[in-house]
C-alpha cells in the first residue's frame, strides 16, 4: 500500500512538472520549436544557400526581415494551411506582414527564431 502511494506521488510530481514547466508554455503556444538556440537566444548566422535547403513541410525555415526562423513544428498548426510553405526556405517577409495575420503572430514568431541571415 505504501509503495502504491509512493508511486502515485512520484507520478503526480512528474505530471505537475510537465504541466507547469515554463519552457512548455512560453507565449502560451503549443508546438513551438524546441531548439537550444531558441533557449539561449545566441545569434547564429545562416547563408541564404543554407536556408534554401530547408524548404519542405518536414523541414521548413523562413526568413523575415533578415532573421531566420525554423517553423517546422508549426507548419501543421498554421491556420492558413499550406500558405506557410509558399516561401519555405526563402524570404517570407511580405506574406508575414500581410493583413491576414493578427498582431499576436509578431510575438509568437520569436519562439521560432534560430539566427540571422548572413549579409
């Protein structure tokens, strides 16, 4: 009986950790990119030729105002469907700032930031 209570307590602590871990709830967005470069915000530079290689549903990077974002984990959640793939591996600045996006996307996109475009 004591063993059962101990296991239930450990399981409860584990579930609480998963639910209340701030890393899982940044900006209230589920499914954000989970990369170490996102967590420490150290800026890395990427060449345009490197970004163009990430042009698929399963590997999708975009450029917005010379900043590079790995939005792979968001592709399936994108309310505009496959529109996010129109500029996969390329500059998405114009589409990103279009009238279809609510202002919350300007904060949310930072969850996907991985570095800057090399000039």
